[in-house]
C-alpha cells in the first residue's frame, strides 16, 4: 500500500480542523497539521482527532506547507505521495482517494482537485476567488499552454517530484508556484473534479480586502515571472 502523508496548514480552525482530520481515509499514514499561530483550540482539536501537530510561527500559507514538508523529510521512512488540504472543511476529505487515484493507477505526477461550478455549493467561492482563478488559469493557458482550470488547495503529488520543484513561496503564491513549476518541468498532471462547500469560519485570504489584493499580486507575480524565463 502506498505511503500517503497529508499536510494541513491551519490557523484558528478550531471549529473545523477536527472534522477535516477525522474524515480523511484511515489508510493515510500520517496527517500533519501545521499550526500557523492559532489563538483558539486548533491544536487541541487536531491532536484529539489523531493528527500530528507541529508549529510554524512565521505567518504564511507557504511557510506552513514548507514546515510540514521539512518535518516529513526528517522522518525515517520516505512517503510516496503528499496530499495538501485546507483546514476549513470546505473540501470533502473523504475524496482523498479520488485525488490520489490517478497517481496510483496511471502514474500521474500531480493531481489538483478542480472545484467545478456544478459541484460547488452556492457561495462557497467568493466572486473575487472565481475571477482570480479564471484570470490566473487563462494566463497559464496563454503563456504555458496549460490545461489547468483551477488553483484548488486540495491536491496530491508524488513526494519525489515535489522535492524536485524546490518550492519557495511563503505566502499566497504557493499553489500557483507549484503548478507553474509542474508545467515548466513537463511533469504529468491532471485535474479531478471535486465538491466544494462553504468553509467554517472566515477566510484569511478572500475574506479580507488586504488578503484578496495580496493574493492576487502574488499569483500574478509568479505567472509573469515564469512567462519571462
């Protein structure tokens, strides 16, 4: 059986993190919740649900993901697949098997869960999220002949391929950086349609004007940076 590790960046997700962890399929080898400075009961609830919890005090989605990867790299056993999922319960954790299936069955390098409109709960994505996704994926098609339609956070990648990407972004550009590097390195990828629901709590990105603007700048910055290489 494949060794699958899950990384969940989390900050103030006390009301949702236990649900996310408990609904991830039991055959997953380890669930690593990276607490990014929570001031609620995120840590306690994640541990209670069975997750390994580590801390990253530098605020940023990318910082949290990188901390999780560093923790995994120090373990004695190397995983086969890394899965990323948010801690806000907007994704359906039980769909992890659907996300990793193309890797296990067809040797695909990278899979992103695409939040198709027909599968999204009304209001689960803000207008600025929808617009930002469309703009980013349009530019990726324009510059890189990409087939991506979403920058969804629910994703799976072969561990060895992820190490090749040498991920760097410490904040909101993490997802687009990964997809751009997949394209540049000509790794195999596919999108799998996934359901999506209203998150529990307020988004740290799309829930604020500052977060929305900063995320947009970071995403577009990565795209234009790579288009000039």
